[in-house]
């Protein structure tokens, strides 16, 4: 694995009036890492994601992607630089087809000019055919190629989660932020998802940061885990270290939970 640091999060803090949701959060993500961010409900995990992707601007601190600050950039600008995410609350275009949800995400990477967009030129047709083929290839990873014409809102909750990941991949990111990707899935789906997340990291040369409450999934695929409690990092390290950290056991997991997933 390359030791190059892609993302350097420097003491970011997020305050909402008198409430400090996240306090001096710091993290370095190196190319190719798969890192878990865990903590109890309300710990500030999604707030961290919102700061990293431009939904919130930190009250203080800085976020450097390839040594360039992301502060002040809009979410779509941050995405165009190579950072993509899924959401805790699914945000698909539910009235559109599965395929169209993916094609919408790939639009920014489809480079044709003004005349191509107005007229049905050969260039436009070639690029749209390629975008369609690429979208179907992504859907095949999740065994969803047979659902391309289905309305996104009609899919099962687990499949909607998968479609969000496909849509994020369609933007061709370098870093992928997954916010509770296994939520709503059964145990079989979670095992499959765990394998897929590991495989897409290698296939697309991704760096992945994920929020997840399923400890079997987190402990099974993450090389490093960061633990938040009340907006503050209380522990970080390898899964086995986190599993045995008394601060983590007391604040979040509980000894019985850790033992069940060891």
C-alpha cells in the first residue's frame, strides 16, 4: 500500500450555536486504506462526513485533499475532485430508473460540448453508449444488472443501499465515504456487502472511510478504526486494539457485544 496521504483532516470542529457536535477531529487517510468510523448514535459521525464533503463548513480546522484545502467548496465541487459519498438516509432519485440514477452520477464525467448536447451527434451517441455500458458494468458488481429498468423507489431497502454505492462509484472517486452501507440488510446481504466493499477497493484503487454499526462487518474488513463519543475521538487503532479498549467498551460497544463479534 502506498503511504501517500490523500486526505489530511486537521482538528475540524463543528458547532451549532452552543452545541459542539464535533471537537478537533483529526484523521489522515492514506491511499488504499479501508478505515472504519464508529461510535454511538449522536456521536458526530455523520457530521464528520458532512464536513468532509462540503455539506457543512467546519467552525474551525482544515481539510486537505492532496495538500489542497477543501474549505468553502460546494459538495459538487468536492465530488468533482474525487470524493464521493453515500447517505445515512437514502437519497436516490426514487422516481427514476435504476440505470438513470447511475447515469445522472456519471454525467459530470461525460465530456461533450455544447453542440453535442443540443444535437444528436455521433460523439454524443458514442459517449452516451459508453456511459450506459459503464453503468451496467457497475451494477453487475452488485448483481443488479437485471434491474436497470426498475424504478429505484421500488427496490428493497438493501438494494437501494447498493444502488447508492453504485451511484457514488459512477463519479469515479478516489475516496469513497460510506455512511452505514449495511443498514437494513439481512445477515446474508451483509456478508456479501463486506466482500464487495473489499473488492471494489482493489478494483477501483479506492480509499474508503465507512460509518457502520455492524461490528462484524467493521471488524472483518477495516484495517483501522476510529471511535467517536460525544464528538471527540476516544480511541483509534487496529480492530483487535479497539475490541479490547476499555474506553470503547464503556462508551459504546459493551463487553457482550465485543465478545459476540470477536
